[in-house]
């Protein structure tokens, strides 16, 4: 049945964003930290699961720990292929309160609107919080949704070793989220994800809604440089095999040799770096660091990877060091469902919200679920384009308006289900 326009409990949505944002709070360094499968993330999961139960949802956990709350349909037929709304509640270190959480809690707000109206949807609505979207401790990122979409076997994911040496499956069991449901056993009819932009575009253009039509390619590698430890004061430069210098030269080349080839689109980031023996007066024998390359175009991303690979051979030769590379993540660019994107744009238009079509710079669970169902994303602005930072912020009215578009699109899609 088509529902008269439902309404959101916006106070509850904003309250829940604050409450979840307080879990794992880190007053000293700022923000909150809920690294996947940590005790803090467990606390976040427990809170979201409780909110799902408060809404009398059918709460399910699958074998990779993805957490779902299902509002069943008015009919058995409507239950077969739910409309899925998802995102994640794990965070990077010292994160903002909105990345991922906003999308999960806005999904609960949509279900709450149905509950408040006493209406069962024509198609089940399934709210998901996917495991390990950030990929900080266990790689790859978007892991829970990748397993859900069949892009990584559960067994392989459960055997993933974290940067702290922990086994993912053991951690999942330890926090009590090693579910029994097979990932992907419920195939969504379509998937929507509401997320903050995490970039500067919407704010810079005075837009409120981002109609996300595609998402850029992602390439993560871990590089290990093996050199020779030696005395900082007695070793002439020409005799050095300095893993630290080689790492620095590579990191500089990422900007000067890789990004410079396509400065408008290719992005390169080294977010982690470790020297051994990490002592002020010893030439590093070992440097371990990560390289995150991104570009919306697959050809340019491959060209960026090739430039880096060629430089690694050159620096190894020049400095007499060995360079080891380990592939952590490689996802091609993804195009979202045009029909769903049109639906989002039509909704923004109906509300009179300024909007634009755009590419997602960040990875999202939507890019994985797009492998098994039509998927699209809705963005709202990030103040100063900041994210993965305690200063991450979106105004309350923007958060509410984004959720209104989500509810409107859901209602329109479900009206077609009958
Ligand atoms: O890396 C990303 O883009 C996402 O935040 N996991
Ligand atoms: Mn996110
Ligand atoms: Mn993130």
C-alpha cells in the first residue's frame, strides 16, 4: 500500500547520533575511536542492536558480523527481496561522529516513521551496519559488505590478520558477533546509503544534496623496504642502504611523480609509516608504510600503479635496498544505478533542495552491494570538507534534510512495489 507521507522523529535521530558518537570517545586526542571488533566497537554494536530491538525489528547477525534489523513487509511476498539501507559504525582513529553512523541511524529513523504510522511496508526494509568498513585494523576495507556481495569468502575474511596480529574470526567471537546467518543469504531488491560527503564539493557550491552516481577506484599496498642498519655518524652517504631515505623518496615520488601525472584526479596518501630499529642515531634497516592510490578512471589508476612500480625498481637499484610490496585492497571504480540516482535527484527537486550529481571520493559499502543489487548514495555536506577527523561536522538541519530525502525515496520505491 502507498503510505501517506510519513514523518521522521528528527529529535530522536539527532539524539542517537550524539549517543553513538559518545561511545569510544577520546577526550584527550579528540573524537571517538571504535576500531572494528574492538571493545568500543562492540559497545557501539550493542547500542545499535538495542535500538533495533526497541523498534521491534527482526535483529540478525551474519557470519562476518554484519548486523541487520528487518522491518518485515505486510505480506510474505514483500519479505523476499528487502529494500536495504546500510552503512557502518566502525570508525578510524579519532573520528567524527557521522561517518557511517549517520546512514545507519537515518535508516532506523525511516523504520521508526513506519512504526509511528502503524504501517507495514510493501517490501521489507532491512537496516544494515556492515563489519569493518574502515579497514584500519583488518584489510580490506568495506570487508563486511564485500563478503556480503560475494567478493571475499567468509573463511578468508575470518582468517584475516589484523595490524595487531589478531585473527578477525577470533575477535568476532570474542565480542559476541560471530553470527550464523550466511552473508548474502538475503539478496536486497535495492540498496540506499545516506552518508556525509567527507569532501569540500557540496559546501563550496552551496549544494545540500549529493546525488552520487559513481565512486572512484581504490588501490592499497603495504611496502616494506629492507636496508642495512648502520651508524649515523660513521657511515658515508655513498655506502648507505638507508631504508628510511628510500621510503621518504618513494613518498615524495607519490606526489611529484604519480599525482603530478594526473593532478586533477589521482590521489596518493601514505597514512602509516614505521622505521626499525627506530633509533635517532641508527640508519633504518627497515621501513614499512602504506600507499593509498585513488582515481575515478581505471586506466589512470593503473597508470599510477605502474609509475609507482617503476620507481620502486629504480630506487631499489639506486639505494641497494630490497622493496617488498603487499596488495591490501584493489577495487575498480563503480557506477551506481541510474534509476535510483534519478529517484534521489527527483526527491531533492521536490523538496527544493539544491543538489548536484557527483562522484564519491571515499569508499563505501554501497560500492560492494552494487555488485548484487541496484545501489545508490545520497550525500550531505561536510563543513570545510573535513572527515576522518574530530572536527567532522554537518549542520543538524542538513542531517535532517538528508534523512527526509532518504525517507521520500524509500516511500517512492516501495509504492512501486505494490
Ligand atoms: O577508505 C575509505 O575511503 C573508506 O573510508 N573506508
Ligand atoms: Mn564511511
Ligand atoms: Mn570513513
